[in-house]
C-alpha cells in the first residue's frame, strides 16, 4: 500500500445532548500508531467514530487524503476498518465467519476468505474456536475475534477502540504487534485506550478530556 | 407499589404481550363457553386455544426473568431467597395476568353478545360460573407457566446473573422432550380419534393443536437443518443468501413462533373444513327431510292431507301430500309415503345433485294398481233382495201345539271408511227381506264424510237381534250408493278372518271352503255367515305394494295404520327422500287402500313446489291452521336441533388461536428487533450494505413463508383426515346422511395463506431495514449505556 498523508480532523465539534467534542483538531499520520487516551466519557469513541465516518460532526471536517470521511449514510468508507469496543460481532455467525465475512464484503472469494480468516484467528491463538458461536466465547475470545477481523482486511485506516481491555499480557502483546505491522504497511492506525502500557507502545499520543485535546 | 409499577413500566413490552395474551385466551375461552351454553352445544372444543396459550406464555415468562436478571441477582445477593424471591419475581406478571383476565372477561362478554346475536338470534346470558371459573383457572395456569418459564433464570449461577454480558437461552432437555411429547401426543390423538366410538376425550380435542404444534416443530427442525445444509451452496450466491441461511439456522425471532402460527393455521383449517362439512350436510339433509321447497304441517291424517291437495290443486302441479313415520327405535319399520302421481310435477328437480336424486327419479314407479275409493257423501243407500233363505221351520211343543216362527230375513249392510280428520267410522243400512224375491231399499245419513272419506271395506251380516240363527240366507246387494259412489263398481272379496271366526264357532257346523261372495253384473251376491258379519275386502289389497328401500333387510310394506301388505321392492337406494339412509318409501294412495286411520306418530305434511301461487299457499294455511316453512327454515331448525352451532363455536376457537399466534409472532419479532438492527449495524461497519441486508431479509422471509404455508397445508390435511371425524361437530340424527369430513382445497389453503401473510407482514416489518435505525453508530451508542 502506498502510504497517504494521513487522516486529518479539523475543528471537530460534536454535540448530542451535550458537547462530546469541542473544537478538536488532530492529524493521524499514515505509517504510525497513534494512541488516543482519556478517562471514560472524554470523547475517545466519538472521535474515532467521526474519524471512521460513522458520525457526522456538528462542525468541522475529517478528511483522508483530502476526501471527506462522512459518506452521508453513516456507513464507513471502504478504506476503513474498525475494532469496536463492543466488538460488533454478528451472533448468527461463527467466529471464523465473523472474520471471513469482512473479507467477503471486500470481494474476496469465500474459500480464500475462510483460509485467511483461519490464519488470522491462528495469529491470536483461537483457530480452534473457529466453529464456535459468538455467544459461546468469553469476553477475551470475542475481543480477539474482533481484532482478527479488524486486522485481516488490510485497511488503509484502522481504528481500534479499547482493543486490549479484556486481554492478558500475552495477547495484548500480540495485538500491539499487529497494530505495529499495520502501521509498517503504511496504514493510519489509531488506538483509543486508557491503558498506559498501550499508550507507551504507540508512536504518537493524543490525550482527551471532556471533549478537548489536552496534548 | 410505586417501585413495582416503575419496574413494570420499564418492562412494558413483555408485560404488554402477557396482558394481551391473557386477554385473548380468557376472552376467547369465555366467548366459546358462553356461546356453547347458549347454543346447547359442547364447549370442549375450546381446548386447543388453552393449549396454544400454554405454549405461548412460557417464552414471555423467560423473557421477563431475563429482563430482570440483574435485579434477581442483586436480590439474591441481599439474601432474598425462596418464596420471597418468587414473590419478587411474580408480582409483575401477576398484575399483568390479572389485568388481562379482567379485560378478557369484558371482551368475552362483548364477543358473546355479538356471536349469540349474530348466529343464534338470541340475547346473551350473563357470564356464568363456568366462564368465571375458566377465566380464573386460565389466569392461575398462566401464572404457573410464567413461573416455570422464569425458573430457569432463577437457577442460573449468581455470577452469571450479575454479569453484564447476556447469555443466550438454549434449548434444554426439557424443551426437546416437550417437543417430542407433542409429536407423540398428536399421533395418539389421531389414533384415538379413529378408534374411539364414544365422546372424544381431552387428547382428541387437543388433537388439532397438537398436530399443528408437531408440524410446526418439524418445520422448525427442517428450517434449521435445511439452512445449515444449504450454507455451502449459498456461499456461491453472495452474502445475502448466506446471511439468510445463517439467520434461519440460528435466530429465534421469526423461526420459533412458526410453531404457533402453523398450529393456529391447522386449527383454522379444521374449523373451516368442519364448518363447510356441517353446512353442506345441513343443506343436503334439509333437502332430504323436507321433500320440497316449502312444507306445511297438515294435521293427523295422511288421507285428509291428500284430499286437501286434491281439492285445492286438482291438476296436481303444485301440492303434494307426504307422511313420515320416523320410528327411530325400530328402523325396520321406518317408512314414508308420498303421492307418487304428483311427485314429478310438484317436486321436479328439487333433489337433483343430492344423494336422493336417484330415488327421487324412481318415485313414479311406486304408483300401485289400485287406490282407495274416495267420496264426499251425506247418505248411504242400499237396495238388496233375497236369493235364498231357509224355509220356516215348524216346531211342536210338548203339549202338542205347533208354531212356525218367521225366518230372520233382515240384513245389515255396513260401509267402513276413514274420514278426512283421520277418524275411522262406519254406517249401516238394515233391510228386511224375509222371503225369496223380497226386495228392500234403505238409506241413512252419513256423518264425517262431507269433506271426503276413503272407503276401507264393507260388512254384510244377518240382523239376528242376538238370536242364534245359522240357517241359509243368501242375498243380492243390488245397489250400494255412498254419496254417488257405486260401491258395487269395486270388486269385493271375503275377508279370511271373518271366515275363520265363523269356522271357530263350535256351535255351528260351518265349512269355510265354500263361495261366499260373487261379484255379479247385477249386484253383489253374499252368502251370509252364521252369527257373524262377513267383512268384504276391496280388490287390490292382496296386490303387492311397490316400495323403494334404503338399508332395510326384509322390508315391510305397511299401510297407513301399520298393517302388513304384500311388498314388492322396485328399487334400492342409499338415500330416500324424507327418510334418509334407512327406510321404506311407498305411494300414499296405494298405502291408503283399505287402511285404517293413519298412526298417530306419523308426520303428515303438504309440499308446495316452486312457483306455487301465493293464493294457493294462503288457502292451505287457512285449511290446516299451520304456517309454511321454506327450505331455509327447515335448514335452520335442523342446524339448531343437531348442534350445528358447534362448528361456529370451533370457528371462534380458531379465531382466538390465530390471535394468540399473531401475538406470539409479533412478540418474538419485537423481542429481537433491537438485536436484529444491531446485527445489521455490525454488518454495515464491515462494509456490507443495506441492499445485502434487505436481500438476506427477503430470502429469509420467502423461505419461512413457503415452509409455514407448506406445514400449514400438510398439518391441516392431516388434522382433517385423522381428527375431524372424531370431533363432536354435529349430533347426527338417526338414518341421516353421513357427515362428509374429507379434506377440501380452500379450507386448507385459506388458513395457510393467512399464516403466510402474517409471516410476510410481521416478518417484513421486522426485516425492514432503514438507514437510520441500523446505522453503525448505534453500536457506539449502545456502549454508552
């Protein structure tokens, strides 16, 4: 992938009942892992949602290589992949299917998608859980499936919201390694977290508090 | 209480479903009970409704418990256990059930007014003890079932209950066992329905619902298996079909209520088929029983009715007399008489297309060779002369005196008849003809024959004034005129019973082998019997009576008074007009020949054909003092007499079952709607658009609709074939047409179509994906809760 300039968010304000983001301007460069930290309710998830085109800012713009991230429907652009804090797994699909469907949505043939999904699950040591239904997985296992799904598509922008909250140290290291690999590939990688260890492992750090950038 | 109400408000979705479900079950049961009571039929056909209600409610109980999982966990942490915990759990559903019960009673009362007013043309009675008891029992059972459904939640580990993660409900061993039990129950119900001859037991009554639930469960298993097996195929057809098969294989919102939808459709098929069968039976049976388009009761005597038709309709094109002896306890003597000479003209094609058509076409063959002499008379005049009489005997007394008494040469000529008012009567003329060649004429007034009477016989006897006399006396009756009718135009023969009586008299040496009656051109020669009158029989009484027979071994030809005649079977049929499937049909005139009065148990009617002038109808009404009943009125009274309202009661049950199924379907969809929208949002995050989600929804709905329709048709056919014959839809009268309960197309197709429409409409709303309600940001908002 040819690295772009990055994802630029300018003068972003988002009001939904209360002001969740207040005049935030940040740039997430391609090829780097940027951490966005802050206490609960500081606006991390909102910032990632606007960055990924899930939300339209009340004011301001979010652009990727000059293109607006907001598509008008609330669907993310095809270049964007998410690892959601709530995982966003589809209960009617198995663990492997949850991963492979992300590839199939991008035009990968079913057989190839299944193969890549197996490999992705294997990287997170959950290949043996491929046939399990989502509801049979523990919280940490679901998080690893969500991570595998986010990493497998090779997106231009990867937005990960608390991707290690339920993982042990070993698996956290795997996730951080994958994030690093994505950045090395030239993707824009943003991680929302309140884990200091994760912040330390990232290239850049943006701190939010009550919807404002502290640094 | 305010906390309870606040809690109830937060769970208003599930509780509203519980209220509505209770309302429908209680209301439906009350309507069926009250309607059945008003119609005098059985209310047991409401059983399927109670079963479906019992199946629908547990999921509501489980849902309530899941919704309160954290509360239950916290309560347990606070040390609330046992009965206190149950009370804590059940107070909300109890309030909902009570509300639903009260509303159901009100709805039931209102529904009863509509049903009885519309179908029975009757005012509704107040709610009886049975209805109130049923409502209370239903409420109690509902609470128990809700409690059982919630029991699984109480048994969960405390850690799970206080966890924020939701755990899915799995099919437990008990659920699988109950599913198999339903299938077995359906089979047993079908077996018992076909083998039991008495009133159906509870299992048979529940049979339609069991068959529907069983077929519905099989349909669910087929959906799951089909979906799992079909997944590899769908992988080549894009994400839409793939997602559809996955949802069919694993989701609960639309698939699980299929069981109830199919069950309701099966009950509906049974109700519709039953209603159609009863309707057709009533229509056909009323035709068989009535004899024509319009009938009127015509008093006690068949002869009088026949005379009335002759008088008012001499051409024989509009009116026809009939007589029916039902004899439901001695079917071998069940018989009917019709005026066969008028049958074709009056009845015409009334029986075309019915089971009695063949017999109706054969009625003209019943006309016999002879008919009774009928006359309106006020005088009876006889002329007779003596042909032979024993000469006077001279007797010598002991004192030597001799005396020669005059011979007893007095003859009584009596005519017997049946009057138009069905009373038998006779009148006699006494003539003195004491010597050979002596001639005399006598005349007497005749009572009861002014409106017409049928001559049944004559008697000629010696008037001995109680003196013993057995000498020869032969007379010639030269004339016997009854109101202008010359009785000597008939051919007379001696009644063997008179000869036998004379022969049995040990004081006379009587030889019964002689010739006692000679029909001469100049009169009737009669050799009078000693000490008894000689009864004379009309010619034709020993002629065979043509009859049509239905299912009678050794048929008897009985005249109107029940006496034997010689029988000649001219045809056999499965169904006879007036009689139905058992009996003997003969011509009224032929049966009246020589007959005494019509037996009291006979139902005598006059039939009016199509196009009979109103003036003629009015005359008949005036003459009989009765009112005409059209075929529709016969149909209605037949329907009421044999419990035809039962089919309507079952239709009410089916309607309530449909509402239960619709509620369950809607509740299932509503329960999972948020999850479905969340799933679509998750797919949109991955780049799978609304178009694909809609395509998946359509594929899922199409598959479900086809399977539901197929299961409903198959279940309906099975239920009708195996169970309908055993349900008490009608109390068939003796010798009636059989009730045809075979499956018909539209009663199977309509409920299946309605079930399919319900799935499409409710499922369509569930799968209606809109941009805003399935936006990916929904997932972000969820996390903020």
